[in-house]
C-alpha cells in the first residue's frame, strides 16, 4: 500500500522505482494500478501509470497480493497455507459478521470525543506560527504557495463593452473526451516542465515541489501546469504527448505555457478546438481558470460537459459548439488558421444567447477562408451578465462594491 485518501487520488503516492519508470518509458508499457479511490484517469495515480482500476479496499489488497491485473480469483490461488495447500480469495474474504465485529471492537464514541475535543488547538507547530493581523490579507511577495492572482488587475467600476475576438490563434486541437484532468493541473510537478522550472528558479528544491493541489493558491504554478498533463495529445503537434504545441505562424514546437506567453506579448487571443464531451470528469475550477490565464478566449467543441461549460463562462471564456454532425475535421480545420469571432456585441444585447448562432471565420496561411456557424453555449441571461463582466469573479466584486 502506497497511500490512502487524497494521497492516491491526487497523485501523491510518490515515484515508482527509477528502473521501473525507465522500463515503462523505454518499452511503451501500459502499467496498471488498482485503487479504492474515485480517480482513475490515466496518469492521475502516477504519471507513468496509464491503466487504473477502481475497486473495494479488500480487492485492492487481493490484487496487490496477486501482483497482476489478469489474476483469476475463481481459479487461481493467492498463495499457499503452511501445509502447502492453495488458498483462494473466497477462503480469506471476511463475512459480514466478522466485519461488524471488527468495527465494534475497533471503534468507540469515546475515541471520537477525545480526538475532537482538541481539534481546534493544533499541534505545537501550528501553535507556534506567527501571523499578521488586520482585516486585509497580507500578501507575501516571495511566497511560492500563495500569490495574489491577476483576475482583478485593472478592473473598472463598470465593465467595458464586449468586443469581438479577432485574429485568434489555436493553442491546441484536442480529440474526444478530454477531461478536466487533461486540462487542469493535478498530481506531482515534473522537474522539467514549466511549473518545475518556475519553482527551481525561485529556490525550491525538487524534493519540496509538493503537488499542484498543495500549490493551487499560486497562479504562477497553476497556469504553467494547465494543459500539461503527460497524456494530453495535441493534434497541432502530431507525434507528441504532453503539454506541447506549435507557435504559429512560425510552427516552432514548445510548451503550451511558453507559447501562450509569446502570443500574449503579440496581443494574440487564443482558442481551443475540441471534440465531444469536452471537460468531462470531475468538476475543477482550475480547468477554467488555467485557460483564462493562458489567454484562451473561446473553446469550440462538438459538445461540452455541463458544469465545465458553465465554468468556462464564469471565467469569461466563450463556449461555442459545432453544428450537429460537424467538427473540426468535417470543416477541414488544422488549427493553423487565424480565427475571427464577429457579432458578439449584437448577439448578447437581448440578454438571451441560448440557441443563437455565431459565424466563425477561419483564414488559412494561403488566404483561404472557411466560414461556419457555431451555437453559442451561454445558456442563460445570468450567464450573459457574467460574460459581460469578464467572468463571475468580476461580477460578484462589482456587486459587492455597489453595496
């Protein structure tokens, strides 16, 4: 057993033995894990492990004893007893009565009362912490854990008018069932990735990198881990795996984060092309926050996971859906085009965009123009307000300020 609870769920189980990791990489092996958590996306438990099976805790122990996922518990023993006789899973599986007896023996109300009576005191380390006082949070400029995020930088009392998105470049062309785990930073921080390099530059040793989950208060780390999942496949950079793209129009290969920085310097907005069920899996705010910080202004997908679509709007990102039966492939889009989204202002004036369509113009390098209609997936009048404010954070802040 390598961990329990969030240890496995968020990929904090630690690295595999170096020779095992090396063999997996060299031979392209599909390594397997078993877990009793609720996160089995590839690379989640460990970046080197693709196939992860969910099961009950006793079965996790049983498969660990068996040592392989193909073990047949009905016909193959787990081991032998002292007399050399085969022992099967059914021989050692506890009855409900045995489970109940173990619970009764091991748990008592007194143990809970004892532990929770001092839960607010903390240990000596907690009690010895020094902290500033006052009503306003005191940001530490050198902290690598919590930094002041830029969501409100330059905010005005009233929102500026919505403008069209013109001259956008594609940051990634993605396939079907891209999950929030592919988009959002999760698990361990790789030393050779943008986030690892950032921490190293700020004096953090690799042993102290911790995880994206523990550093979610530092947007500089999180934005560098967005679309950095080791199993992400960006069709704009064929033959690669991980957070890689090509900077356009040059075509130079680099990390998605590094490309976003260069696009920002050029004032170029960004767009994501995707397939079906974009944003499936567990709901993650950073799956929308990260793209926002990268400069993504729109996502065109064949379909969206319900909550992620709402989260995109909440971060000021325009979700657009291809017409029924259409896709990036059916339109012959490579992702190397420049994209224009015109007519947004007029579309939103009625405070009801659901069902409305928006014309998208894609211009290839040779000047060839392709135009196609997309469905605007800002589904409610309230979401239009969020989008007009630049996102739900700005909307709420303005509402509070007005009071």
